[in-house]
C-alpha cells in the first residue's frame, strides 16, 4: 500500500482506509487478484457502447480487431 512520508497530507480516515486496502491485497493470492482485476475491468467495459469499446481496443490492442 501507499508509503507514508514525513508530511503526510492524508486524513486519518484515508490513512486507515489505505492500511485496510493494503491488508486486503496482502491477503490475496495471484488468482484472486487476477479475478478481482478481471471483474473490475469487465464492470467498466460493460458501460462502454460498441463504438467506444472498439476505439479503446484499437488504441491499445488493435490486433484483437483483425479477426472480428
């Protein structure tokens, strides 16, 4: 999780939240982390219309469009 600095501008709530997130991530194995990332990307991409999804793929992995 985030490393703190001498002049840490985060609120106590943000510090606690960051520590909590760090513990959750530390407790996940690679397959759980992969599944979590997959689910989050899927949720985000489900919001795209066909045109935006195609543009995103074209910008990042155009080879995926070659056979479609």
